[in-house]
């Protein structure tokens, strides 16, 4: 048997090395390609304005389901919308008054929970931000203007978390009867003003109150202009959003709702005080503080539902793989 020469030995070593490296590369490549990859894109036309909202469709271009933890950046006009009501699916409503009836004395609850509101005198149907709206003219005890609903036990219970949203277009705050312009007030049989939202005159800021918190925002609401207001409580912190941007927040522990039957008022604190003067549209109540989503690989879904004010808006959605951007004009 012939001895292996140094040249042959060198060639054999190289062949073995190449083989091992090839196997190692194949194994490593398979390992990395099987790792979870979160990646999205906003397709052409994926950002648009509809029904008073900026909606953004995103396509999951990764290899695993896209959930909340996969999004590391979500902004509209520089406002962070992660963990807000404006991202994902907020699910079913506790109540939803569209105010699209055009005429009559009933404001229907579109949630299916039956919390229809009785429209008082001195209240007119009007054009809204989306479809119809109600125009409130309450000035004193003899000229009330509001919507009231008798809430059955459990049908509008404010378990934490919860979110309230509405569009408002105030015409006057200086002459709101008895000092404040109430937007929303929910009482139970045992708790007065369990949840209370108002427009404070003078500063024209939003007041948000409940058991455990009571504070005002900083943004001055303009008269004669549509403004979106959202109130949010996650069980720890109460937040006020104006036109999608966080206006103010305050810790609020100890909020409870007995769940007993009571009365809900829109545009008044009771049927005889603190009347709001102006137009209101699309009042929604959820039992969540932020939306959820689960977008499968290769699928697209609406990820953003943001208040659509007039003008051009910049959207940024990012994962660990990069950021996708788009613009839309409403």
C-alpha cells in the first residue's frame, strides 16, 4: 500500500473541511431561517380615511403571527398609539349612539344592548362628523336639552378597563348652565356620577372624573370645530386623549361599579343641570382600554383606527425587522 503523500493529504484535508463547513452552513442557515421574524408592510392604498377615522391596513410579511408584542413602533403624526384605543380591534361596544336617526325622539343604541336614549325638547338633529348628529341647546331649567337612558343592571357596567369616545363641536361654553358643559354622565342606583365627562368653561379643557380620580386635560377645545375626545381607564391610570394625542393622565385606584341599574345622561349631568351647548356625534363606550390583533403570515388586517382630523397625516408602523411608513390626507 502506497503511503499518502503530503500533497494528497492536503487535498483530502481541504475536502473534509469544505464538507464540514458546508454542513455547518446548511445547519446554521436552517436554524436562522426557522427563527421567528416579525415583519410588516403598508401596501399601496393601505392608509385611508373612512367614517371619521384614519384606517391603516398592514400586511404581515413575516413568518409568524403578528400580535401586540411584535409591534415596537406605532405612530400617527408622531403620537404614540401603542396601548391606546386607536390600535387593533376594540371588539364589541357596551353602547354606541351614532345619532343618525335624522328625526324623532329616540337616539338608538347600535350596540345591541338596548340602551336607547330619549331625546329631550330643545334638541335638534343636525349634520355630524359622520352622518347625522345631535345639536344641544340647553340653557336653563325651562329649556333643557339632553339625552337620557335608563340603564338596566349590567348592560352598561364600567368594569375596568373602559374607554369612552365621541366627536364634539361646541358652540358656546361661557353660558353652560350651572357652571360646566356636561358631555357624559353615568350614575347607578348607589353611585352618583360614577363616570363623568365635561367641557370646563373658560379654559375649554376636558374634565374626566370617576371614583378614584378627577382631573382636567390641558388642550383648549376650539369652538365651532370638530374635535375627537377619548377617555380611557385601565384600572391604574385614567387618560384623556384629544384628536388621538394623549392630553393628560392621572393615577386612579379604587374605581368600582356596583353594576346596579341607573341612568345615563348625554349633554347634562342630570336632567336639570350643566347642559352642554353644541353638536355631538358617534358616542361609543367599550369595556377595553386598547385594541388587540392577531395577523397571520401573508394576511392583511386593519391595525390603526385613528381620529381623522382634516389635513395630511404621517403613519409609521415598525417591528424588529424595520419600519413601514405611509401618508394620508383626510
